């Protein structure tokens, strides 16, 4: 109701911390305004009552009297959206009250600085005047006054600037700047409401998956002034380093400034440690307050503060955004400090953050001398073409180019380019600037405050301190950890965390069936003395934190995590990453390459004998495939999906083959008159005739099998019923490989999965044949074979009749890729590149349903089928093997609906393990 800002200001007030008085307009008022286009009827009266109470408490009136009260009007959503909505400061100043403010403060410069700020912010935010026009005039005033910064402008220049700004508002905003303080307040409140629907706010919500219907609160707060001289200032502080997680207070401070100067990055700040020298008492009080806040919120806190003539005021606190590495370190630190327990520690990190830690980093030994060094604001290695405006960044990225967005400082209007860029570089600002905060939230590498670089956006270039020039389109590399900027492409090396998972899996003994089957402990070795060659203490601390939290996740999670793997190499890698089996081995991938001619022969077979011969040749090849998988996953389940795609996918393209046959026919017709010109020609013609006959037969088969919509045609279980012996050959290969492995002393745990079942009768027919085949192998090898047989639930009909299907199944595995296609009526290969961008932009989707499970549609079918299947068969095992098995949000959904395991690609296994633990911890 109060939004993050309003709620936390109220909480700080309750804690007795120094917060300027004020009041908050709730999100309910915003939602009503957005729904009807008008403020609630009672809002004006409520604001009047609260404003009167504020005036009485302060002993001053809004914009009137000898000591006029000024207020800030600030947005505040329930979910933090830094810089995405509007703020207006100094509301209440007018042509007359500016003089009263100057007299009250005894500082004419301060009063005119505050007034020009109000006109500038009000004009851009409320009246829609291009903010660049204000900046142009501000830059011109600095040049005229020979002032290096805004803070150096004298009172007379600021007074003239306020007049220029008013003329600009009248010309561009089509009205005069309002001289009634209450009108300023009401218009500012409405502008904050409107900013919820602004382009950058909508784009940010889509990126962060924040619901569109929350609305924003508006907090009206008495102004305190950091621009009252050298004993005043403003800053942002973090209770721990948001980039690394290191303990201690970190942040930026600006003397004689208002808060927007720090966040916008328009002036380069000094480190917060400098405040200890400038104002020791305020610094000590700030340290005390941040300790209170961190202990109260039990997390890294991000605070905004202002010092007004030596008095400290707290303007905001929130749980701070942090890098992925910092998130893992801080969670373990707070756990050690007793502020949180293990389950809360898991809730403090995410699978998305872990995924970012698996990315490579720059090879510093191979890197050239840096062009410049700035502040490492968001770690990671990024390489791309330098681009100097957001629109170009988005266009180039859309065309497939990697780009680095280069700006003096970013503003909320740059969000589109920031989302498109691989990395961000600014010449101004610090760790608390807009660029830094947003980049950390997105996990994008960012370097801020590279002062040695002069960014010339108009001429699309940057100039280095040594006079070198980098023009738009040239490749640069930015290291968001060290703050270094390089010309050209710098080589990358694997991340320490990725190397940890590789080493940990090897140390766990991937071939030990006993350990794998007996323990739920993490398959990970202790991190040891670092994270690989060249890893520093910071990397070792990070690896230790990842190791510790992965151990907790593995201990508490209920969901097992398997891998989608088709080769022994993929299976071994998945096991190193902690997979506890294979949830999907796609046998169609085993039919490609050198085996394609065998499949062609199978399709062209005209007699039962020919078909049996091809299947006989395929059998040992399939058996070898499964033997490798069973060895790599010894002691863990391996789910083998029988052949799924349409047979025509193994054949040449219809158009290409038709052209080949036609050209051959034309050549043969041209040579028809020379058939008797010698034996050599006759022999060659005979070979050509044989090839031509083979192509003609193949073309006839391709035409016979061609389907307008093959994904809804002859595939999956339908193949097993239509092509005699095909599934039996695959089942025999599974059974024989399992028997061979068992006789060699291993513990194979195969499972057979029948795809695309729509009715229980299909499953019963194939199951009967499979059980007969397995029994025959068991008799021939002289041992018992127990191979569970189940099905993929990937058709809506199968999900809706799951109770009946379960009577013939030992397990269900939800194929959510196909289930999403059939529920939505989408062809994935077409629609994602077609209209999905429009659907995302218009809010039809928050995220692609192929990326994150559609809970209301596809998810409802999964839940329905799981409930019905278990009701029919209590011991039915339930899993998922679509791409959603590695998506963090989807994993938590699968935990909630009671599945037994998820299966995903090997590289996503660590993410799925962590998210399964977080789901069990209540995330």
C-alpha cells in the first residue's frame, strides 16, 4: 500500500531514526487513477488534511511565509524500480517565495539553485519538456561563468538560469510555470502516477517480471537541503559493498548537492570514507544508523541521506541490489553472524545469480594495457562495439551485434539501450549512480566514472587521456569487476565457479554407484585453497560461499535434478555438475550423422525382410549408445525416450531432392543419343542409372511422408505402431545394454519413455511389445530385468485423461515444450522470431511461455495430470524434461505441484539444484 519507499520511511520513523516529516499517498489511489483517468474523489481533501498537519508540525506553510516549507514528491513502488519513475524536489518555490527562502537561509545562491532545480524537474517531469534542452542551457551557463560544475555557478547565474528555464517551460510546455504551491503539488502527484505507465517503467517491469497492476505510491516529504554550503551534502550508502559483498560501509558523497546529483551521476562523487574527514560527527552517526538498519532488515541496506548544515537526515532505505557474487558472499556472512538461518540464506540467492557466476571472465595475462580505469560497478566481462546512444544500441543488438553502451552518464531514458547492451561504460558517476544500480540489477557488466575518457556523444566517439580516439562501431572490452576498459577484444577464461563445479564433480567420484545412490549430500568437493590457477582470496571466498549454499540446497530440496543428455560425454558432464540421473535421452539424436543412410534404407524398405535387416544393423549401434550412458550414470536412473520426430526429418529436403532428380533426368536425356559410343560410356551410364533409381525411390518416399504440419503428424508413439519392429529394436538395445552392464558388475537403472501418447490404448499396445522384448532379453541373458515403462505427457488430451493413462504407466514425464505448443497453438520455431516481440511489448506476455512455464494454462494441465495420475496410481513417479526444467521460476512451480524431479541441460543442473533447494526453503 505504501510502496517500498513509503513503508521504509515509516519503519525508520518507528525506529526513532531522523526522518523528515511527511505522508504517503497509497498505491490504491494510483490504481484508481490509472483505471479511471481521474484521482479518487476524496484524494484532494485527504492531501489537504495531511498537508495541514505537516505544516503545523514544521511551523511553516507550503511555499509561503518568511520560512516557506518545501516538499519532495517521490514515487515508490512495492517492488524496487530504481530511477524508473518520477521525482520532483523543492515543490513550493515561486517567484516570490524564492526570496523568502534566501532570507531564511541567509544564502541567495542556495535559493536560486533550488528554484532552477524545481523548474527543471517540473518542466521535464510534469510538463514533458525535453530534459536535454535544460541541460544545454545549464552547460551554456557553466561555460559563460567558467564554472567547472553546477556547484560553482554563482547566484546571479542561477537567477538568470531560472528565468531562462521559465521561458523554456512557457515555449515548450505550452504554459507558464505555476506560481501556486498547491497546484505544483497536485500536478507533481499526478505526474508520479502517470510515470507508472511511462515507457521506461513498463520496459523495466517487463525485464524484471513485475506485475503491471501494482501501481506506485507517492511520498510527500518535507525538504531538507544538502545544497546549503560546504557543511551540507548528500549521499548514498550501502551497509556492505554491493559489488563484492565485502563488509563495511560503502557509498558516495557530494558536498553542497541535492540527492539527484548523486543518483544521476552528473558530478563525480567522493568515497563515503571522505565524509569521515569532512564531517566526522555525521559520519559516525551514519555508521550507527546503518548498523541499526542492517540488523533490523537482516540484509544489505541501501540508504539515501542528506546532511543539512551538520544535521543528518535519512531520506530512504531499501534492501540493496547487489551483484551475483555479492549475493552469495553476503548470504553466508549473515548466516555466520546469526542474523538469518540456512533456509533464509537460500532465499537470499537465486538461480539466475548462480547462472551469471558461471560466465567466463577476462584473461588478465592476455589483456593489453587498459585505455582507462573507472569504478567496477557490476562485475563481468563484456566485449562489443562502442555505441553512444540507446536507440542505436537497441537497433544494433536487434541485428545481432554485440554492443557496449557508452555514455557520460545514463538516465532512466537509456533503459532500452542498457537492456540491449552486453556492457555499460560511463565517464561519470560511481557505484550508486543510475548506471551502476540498474546494471547490477540486470547482471550486466558496468564500469562507471572512467574520468580519463571524454565521451562525445554528438560526434559518436570517446577520447582517451593520451589523445587516442575510439569511434562508434569499434570494439572495446569492459571489465565490470576491476573497472578496466580495453580497446579491442580481450580473451576470456572460464569462471572460477564453473571450474569449481567441474572439479567438485570429479572429486565426488562420478563412477561410484554406492555414493550416488545412497546420499543426498551435495556432489561437491570442498573448495580447498582457492578457485583454480590464479584465483585470489576473493574468488576463493566466493567459491566457498557457492559450495556452502549448494550443500544446503541439496540437503533440504525435495525435487531431484536430472539432466537431458544423449551421449556419454554429456552424461558425465551432467554428473559432475550434480545431476542425479538422466531424465531425457533423445534417441533421435543417435540416428544422425553416419547412421542416416541406415534410416533412409529403413524408410525405403519394401519388404518385411528388408526392414528387419536394417533394424538388425541398427541394434548394436543403439546398444553401444545406451551402454555408454549406463556407464556414465551407473547407479542412477536413465530415462530413454523412444524415437520421437517424424521420419522425414532424417531424409533429404523435398525441394533439394526434387531438383537433384530433375537435373539428373535432364542430363540423361541429353546423353540418350550417345549410349552406343563405347563400353566405357555404357558402364558409366549403368552406374548413373543406379544412382538415379535410388534418388527416384528416395523422392517417392519423401513425398509419401511429407506432411503439412509434421509436429502434429506421424511421430512419437504413432511411429512405433505404424513401423513394425522400430520400437522393439530400441527396447531390445536398452535391455541388452542394461544386462551387459549388470553382468559386468554395474548398477544400470534404465527407464523407457514412450512419447506423444494421447490415449491409454496407444500406451498399452507399445508397453505390451516392450515388456515382451525385455522378458526375452532377460531369459537369454539369465538375469532379472526390471525396466519401468512410462510416457511423456505433452498433449492436452493426455493431461486431461491422465487418470486412465496412469493405469498403463510407471511414470509421467511432462514434455512442456510440446505441451506449450499444443496448448497455445504455437509453432515455436516460427512464433518466437515472429510476433513474440510484439506480444511482450504489449504485455500479452510478461515472459515467453517457452522460457517460463505458463502457470495458468500449461501449468494448470500439469497440475491436473499430476493429481489425476497419482490418484489412479499412488506410486506414479512424476518429472519434467522440457526446457522449463532448468528455469528458476518453473522449478519452484514444479516443486509446488508435487513433481519428483526436473531434468534440464547439463549446464543448467547447478541452477536447478539451487532453485529446488530454494523452493523447499519457501522462496
